[in-house]
C-alpha cells in the first residue's frame, strides 16, 4: 500500500476515534480521512467500508436531529465537504461522490404558510449507487436519485431523478441521458 494511502487510513482512524467509541456510530474498515469529519446528534450513523472522507476545504458534517434518525453511507463513497442532516433517514449508495452539497430530509420550517414557524415534516432521501453530486447542490426532503446519475453544480433538487441522467438548474431538470455503455462503467465485471 502506498505511503500516502497508509497515512490517510491511519489519520482517518485516529481522527474518528471519539466517534468509534460511540455505540450509535458504526465506521467500517478502510476509512480515509484528514480530521474534517464531524458526526453529531442523537441518531445512528453508519459508514460502510472504504469510505473516503478526505475533504479539502469544507468539513463533512453528518447530523442527526432525532434519536430514530439514520444516516447510511455505502461502500467506497467519497465525501468532500458535504452536509447531511437527517430527522428520519438519508441513504447514500455505494460508489457515490458528494461534493460540498447539502442533503436534508426535513426543512427547518414548514412549507405550509399557517405552520411556517414549525419544522417541516421529514421525508427520507435515497441516493442510489454511483451518483455524483456537485458542489453547492441542495437535495430537499423526499428526493430519490437514481443510480449512475450526475447532479450539476448549484442544482436544487425538489423532485426525483431518474437513473443514468445528468440534471442541473434550479429547479433541477434532466439535461440529457448518459450512455453508460460508453462511460466505461465496469463495476459489474
């Protein structure tokens, strides 16, 4: 194993030691990190094996707001300055790359004008395998992002994203379909 990778794994293990002692947090083997991972709140957080949480600028924040909340990050996911806030459930699939985006399954205010001062209801978010989410993206409650999709920088996702597409804009819309046979996707081999 190259020296840099060994150092990153060691740093990832050392900087997450306080989290590893917490029974509601499970961190799989092979975490890469540089001390820019913060896990807070009363809920459960699961990081599967070989997650890369090495962030260059922003801190990765995984926040649960209720004891029953769950954040689940799949194998080989890459977190680069993302913020994930869960009151119910946020699932990030294997091989995903999350830039400095914000993913939250509830809003701090209700969408109803009559209840504006109360928090909004939680609706789970599912991000399937091999999804790339660019910087400054907002993924709002209840969104389901299909596998092998790309979310462009500054997009705001109000609705579900089908698999194998590029989306962008505010509100996000499908810009084009991806030809996965050309992309070199060889995960099944």
